[in-house]
C-alpha cells in the first residue's frame, strides 16, 4: 500500500523535469539510462519477478495505468500507453529512463518518477528521501518490460 499511495501522491505533485537526485545516481544518455542501476543476480533477473512488481499494489502497481495483453490481471488501466510490445519499441535503457524519471523526457507526463527523491511535494515525512521503487525493483521491471515483444 505504501508505494501505491506514494505513486498517487507523486501524480498530484508538481515535479520539475530538471531536478537532480541527491543520493540516487545514474548516467542518462539522450533518452536512455544504458547502465543498470544495480546488477541482478540470476535468481533476481526473471521476467516473473518484474511482472510481480508490475501488478503488485504495494510495489509499482503499473497495471493501474497500463495494459499488457498477455497479462492475467483484472482491471488493467488505459491511462498510459499499452505495453504489450514495449520490448520491441524501446531498449532496456530507454525503459529504465522512463521508470526512473519520465518527467525529464516529458515535463507534462502524469507518470510518476519511481526513482526520484528530491523536490517532491505533499509527501508524508515517512516517505521523504526514498524512491517509490528501489534499484532492484526498477531492474526487475526492465527485465519484464523488455520481454514484452507483442
């Protein structure tokens, strides 16, 4: 529940696209973050673990806004683009950037920045200074979304 509430709070916050992270680092190249935030072990790098983050209410809960045709999950959203073939359209680095801080690519997006911690407003103290998703969850989502070829 914590991450879902945090994501909703991010949706209603006015997040600036040029804001920098204080403790979270990555190197963006054009519209991509080519290097993984962390290296996954073999047991962590499964599409199934990323799919769990995608659908879990207490994790990313991406299914709230996105649809995946092959996914057996009720009440898939249509606010964001369908992701059934996202792995055919975007590289892992491009997917990673869109999860980490989509507002840097599109300042008008309503998608939350799942890995940003600075300059967010209307957050309870208990959520300040921590991202919605950690490095492991971001990388698991990248594995899952990259596997979606349509």
